[in-house]
């Protein structure tokens, strides 16, 4: 039999009073807590942020994350650069005044730098962790071969004959900031044809405007300008058009004049045609607005835009080659002596087996527009010299870029110099070449890349032996490298994207861990990879400190920009 429980007492037990005392650590001043937090591990700092608002403020202090940023991302780089390893040990440790920040010197001196966010950004790059999104730029329309997009200042530039020149701001989720019809004024479709190349001014990073050059299939080009200083909505304007050089004698057509690659650094423009004709132009703009053109000027094909007068470009040098093979890479940069250096990087086969790379540099003075020097270097120590020599007139005549494969200066059968790689393995023909001084990066169809270091100064030009890089599991179609040694490579079908840290070269110990595969963090709602197939083609559009842009194309005429964002 169950017994009835006793009735509950109407009186509730008294609550136990806890002493109103705070932990001893909370009695410390903020200065002492900051000093203690500076010795904590990053995981412990993350835990402190969840304790209280006061601890969150202390754990997010900028000076703490600045020291962590230096210890993880700056000091290891400094220890790999030749010359800095012999520096005093105190200069490689963090301090507010004496630390060596290398290319991050601007961030260290700038006020308001968000060091915690910057640390997280570099951490995501090292892990290959990012978010991925898709921007449709063309759908269900027949399109000519794509022109890889270009990226600068968080803006992506795309061009095609149907939609013209468009600028995309990645934060706008698929809505172009502005677009402009390519064919304006004397730039007509019947005269110029479809666009075939795109280039951005190398000096646009330090200007309030972005200058853009578009090359066309007839050998002409047009110049456009995006004014960023106009506010949230930039202004894109047409600046200038040039119909291209006149066809050679006996050939009245423009066949072979199609521009396939360009490099732009105002006021210089370097172009390459489909017949491997390399031309360096220089523009001159009148200082006065609204000036009138004379009859002599009209015959020189002057173009007027917005009251400004730009004369027809002056051809500084023209080179032609019959002994180099694609891919090629063009670049323009300013030297410390305030001269302009035009660089042409190319591939060529060796005598028995394998391939190598070479570079030709043209130096121009800024005031006289004369070719100061033309020199050639290859990754094999043979001491080749260019055919084109500087004449008294200041222009280089049409000559050969690459050394002859046969005859004087050629590679002899059985010569040990045929190997231009440290592990003595013949290189396959490069699938792409990217050059940003001093890094020269070539990708190959055998799942590898090759890194060359270019040494260029007033006295000499040379290319060090290549370093083979492994990491990809399929054929590498394209790769790009920046001036600070960060590189991004893409497999042929766009299924594998890798990030490389190549600053200072690659040692034997770092070679196997020099890259990381990008693994986007996606959900079912945002997984854009579900719309791709293995037959879709991909082209690397560019990258900056936060994002990587890839252009993908499907068979049904659909093109999209795939954006990898490392700021998640």
C-alpha cells in the first residue's frame, strides 16, 4: 500500500547568499590586463572576448593584434629574404619603432589599421578558407572567345563586343557599377572589329582614376578612364582611339595585326599582335583645354575628348620575332632611375628536349623617348644578345626577340646548359607565364609550376635557375604572381585553385608546403559549384589582398565571375 506523502511546508528554504566579491583579476587596471593579454595565445584571446564587455575590449586591442600579425606574417618573411638574415636580431622582433615591416610598412605607419581583421584575412589566405559567390555577366547569347577580366581596387573590369566595357563592384552582388559602349566617335565597329585584349594602367593604384586600354582585332586600341573621385558612383568616359599601324606594303588587309596582349603604364602602352609584332607607344596630351587642331594635326589622327587634346601616339620601338612561342607575358614598370622598362617574357624550346623561358627588356628615358638599352636574358647561361640594336635615331628597328635555335649562340647538342631546372628534369611547354618583377612564374600541363627569379639592374639582366613547384593534382592552365611573391594558380577545368607564398624564393624545406588548396566554405543555398560541370572552362581574372576572381564559361553561352572572398 502506498503511503500518502506529508504535506509540503508552507515555508520555503532560505536562499544562500553568495558573497558579492569579484575575481581578483578584474580588480586590475586596464594597463595591467593589456600587458597580461599580450602574452596570451590567440585561442585564449578568443576565449577572453566572451567573458565580458571589458575583456572583449581588451582582447581586441589593436596593439596586441599588431604584435601577433608581425610575429606570424612579417617576421617569417623577413627571415627568408637574403640579406635580412644577417641583420641584428632585434630588428626581426616586434617593437613600435625598430621593426622591419617590409611591404607592410604602409600598414604599420597608417592610423586606424584594423589589425585583428587584417590578421584574420591573412590567416584565411594561409588556410585557403574563403566564401564563394557567383556573378552572371552573360547568359544564353553567342559570345566570341572570352577576354579574362582584370581586378584592381576591388573593381572588376570586363569587356566584350555585346555589352561593352563594364565595371563590377563585388559588394554589389551582380549589379555592374557602370557600363560604357566601346564604339564611340571615330571608334567604329566596322573599322576596329571586336575587342581582343584588356589592360589597366599600372599606376592606377596611386591615382584618383583608373586608366583602361582595350585592344581590337584590326590592331587598333581605345583608351578609357574611370574617375573614382566623383563619389559612390564613378564616372567612366571614353578618352582616345587609335586605328593601329598602317598595313605593310603588299598587304592591304589587317590580317596579323590583331592585338592579343597589352601592358599599360601611362603614358606608355606595350602591345603584341597575333603575328608576334611588339610595339611600344607613348602618348602626349596637350596641357591646355579646348585647343584647336591644325591641318597638320588632323593628318596625324588627333582625337579630342572632353576638351582635352591627345596627339597620335609615337611609336618608340617595334620588334618582331619568328623564334619564340606562346605563352608570352608583357609588363611595364618604372625603375629607380625614373626610366620606363618594357619587358617581354617568352618561351622557347631547347635543342634536344624541354623548354626554357627568356626575357627582353627595353629601357626608355622619360624626357627624350629614346631606347637607352635593349638586352636579353634566358634561364640557360648562354649569354644571348638581341638582334635589334639602338640606332642613332633613338628607335629600335624590327628585330628578333629570341636567340636563334641554330647557328651562333644556339644550344649545342649534349650541352649541360640545356637543363634550366635545379632537379635536371626537362620542362614541358608552359601553359601560361606571369611576370611581376622580380618573380617569373610558369605553369605546365604536367601539374607543376616553375618559379624563376629575375635580377635586373642598371648593369645586368639575368634569370636564375627555375624551381619546380608541386601541389596540383591536375593540369595547371594559368597562374598569376604579384610583386610581393603571392601567387594564385588554377587548374585547366577550374576545379582546383591554389594559393602560393613565394616571397624570397622557395627553399627545399618549403617546397612541399609552399601552397594551400582553396576550400570554400559553402552551404546548399550558396554552393555555386553545383551549377558547374567538369567541361566548363575557367580563366583566372586576378586577385588582390581580399579576393580572387575566376571567369567561368559553360557550353550554352553562359559566363559568370566566381568570386572567392577571404574576408569571411
